[in-house]
């Protein structure tokens, strides 16, 4: 749990590495539970650091170049873009937790997306390794299809990000008018 917490907050170790090590040591279920507790606690800590300590602290932790790169990508579409990146693999989720603290994202929204995305990602990692083997033709085919689906989903969402954001903003405006 502590290792997973630290890998989010200060250690430059991708969570997949420590999760796979946990699966080898503890099995899927225990790793899911231990990793979820540590990673969620680390995610909340990273968000808190971004929210309370601000840009200077985040810049010091993640690096100024990394901070500027991701802030440029997130400008104006922070909630939607971050939500997609948290749900899809291959993004620096830990860095994004710090950045989310610098955005207009609410604690409630962040909590919901982190609980959902971390549970989903960890479950897939903890159980797919046992369920979908890498040493069979069909296992390799399934992993390739999964990678292709994730890539296509990201490209479609990324290319339509502005349109999706406008629809979400319109929906929010309609909800506010009803209240």
C-alpha cells in the first residue's frame, strides 16, 4: 500500500510495474485491494498538493516542462480531457492528479473519476494477466484488439474534444437554468 502511495506522489515508477510485482507476490485480489488503497490515497494527496500548494509545488514535483506541456493540452477542456486520460491506459495518471488540482475540477468530480478509473484500470491489470495469456495466438490477438480499441477510442475522443466539450457545457447550462 505504501509503495503504491509513494509511486503516485514521489517515486518515478509506473504503477503497472508495482502492480505486476504485487500480482506475483500476493495474487490478483490482494493486489487489487492493496493497490487501490495506496493509489487512491496517493491520487487524493497529489490533487490536494495541486489545489492547496499550487503551481510552484506541482512544477517542482513534476518538472516545469512537463507541467507546461500538459497545461497547454488541457486548456479549456480540463474535466473532459482528464476524465478520458484517467480512463485510458498509457497516460501519466499520477502527474495528471497533480495537474487536476490546478484546474477548475471539483473535489467531488475528481473523487468520482479517480475511484472509477483506478478501480477499472487496476481490475483490468490484476485479472487480465491471468485471464488473457500472452503465450497463445488468441491471447495475443485479444491484447492487440484491446490496444487497437483503446487507440481508436482515444483518437475519436481527442479529435472531437471541442464538440464534446460544447455539448457538455450546453447540458450544464440547461441544468443550471432548471435549478
